[in-house]
């Protein structure tokens, strides 16, 4: 996120989510191209019910990763800046005002294994996720996600093709003064 005089600009890529609280509302911005590109690949991976960490499961995971790479930083696929910084030109972008009643108050940028607290495990809603980050920091959110993953270790309640992924969360709090 980049702060200008009157607004904060953002960009979102791949499987990250940006949660914005502004004007009394909570808005979630994601890049839907990732989910669309890998939906079939994930369905195939989840169809194989091998025991997690077994040689068969490990082989299936390798095949999934190979298929995903075919969609990375390609038209019709999804974009990852770490693989190619020029991918930032393909990002979902926007800006939020820093002033007035609709101004941005809080923003959180989350990787998919942090946003799964809401999207996969349904531990709470987006506003509550912002509250957890505000009160307990990223480590508090990630601890809750890891506990949910351990509770569902075998993946039967919510099928997954891997136990967990990287989990990163960043929170930005903006000045509470109304400068309208």
C-alpha cells in the first residue's frame, strides 16, 4: 500500500486478500484469477484421498505444483510478483480516501493461509478478523489458524491437499481524526 496526500493506493495479486474497513463497512478485495485458474487442479488433487505425507500424497502434490506453474504469470492464469516483478502490472489496483466519513480506518493484507481463518475454517467474519489482528497481532491470528488446522489434521472436515501453507498478515491502522 502506498500513501499519497489524500488517499492510500493498493494492489492485490494471486491468492492474497486485502481487507479494508472504511465508512463503517468492511470490504474484501481478492484477485479471482488465482481461484479460477487452480480450481480444476485442486479438485483433481482433492479427489485422491491418500494419507497426508504418504509417498502417494507427496507425488500428487508434486503434480499439482507442476500444473499450477503452467498457469503462473500467463494470460488466462494468475500473477505472482515474486516469480516476476513485472506481474505487478497485472494487479488488481485501487485507492481509498484518507479523509471524510468514508475514509479508510484499518486494512489487512493476508496470504491465503491467514485468510482461511474466515474463508475455510469460518472461525469468524472479516470484521472480527480485523479485531483479532488489532488486539492480538498477526501472531494471534496465525495461532488460531494453526490450531484449526491441527483440529482438522486429516483434512476430512475440510479437505485440503496440504496440511498448511505460508501464513502472513500485515495490519495498517490509519489516523482516527476526521479531516473532512
